[in-house]
């Protein structure tokens, strides 16, 4: 709990909260923190697995996290 004295002492501080989500489900932003990293890692994995799938003449199924993202 913040007392009145603490509030007066630290009233010059500005606090901002940032959403970190790979789901990109926070309204009012283009992209949340974590979304870009998640998408980048997915692209790297798909590139690596695609080469293996082609060389073995197989189809691979990938499941990734991030509900509606991408």
C-alpha cells in the first residue's frame, strides 16, 4: 500500500505498464512486446524444417503458439 507521504515523495515518477504477449491480443497497438520475437522464431523454424522436408520428400505439420497472431 502506498501512503500519502510516499505518494508526495515520489510524485515526480511516471510509471507505464507494457503488455508482453505473443498472442498480439492487446487493443490499441499494432504489435505487442513478444509478438515480433515469436514470429521471427517461427520463420526461422519453418525455414529449417522446410529444407529437411524437401530433402526427405515429406510433408511436415507445425503447430505454433500465438492464437490469432500472424
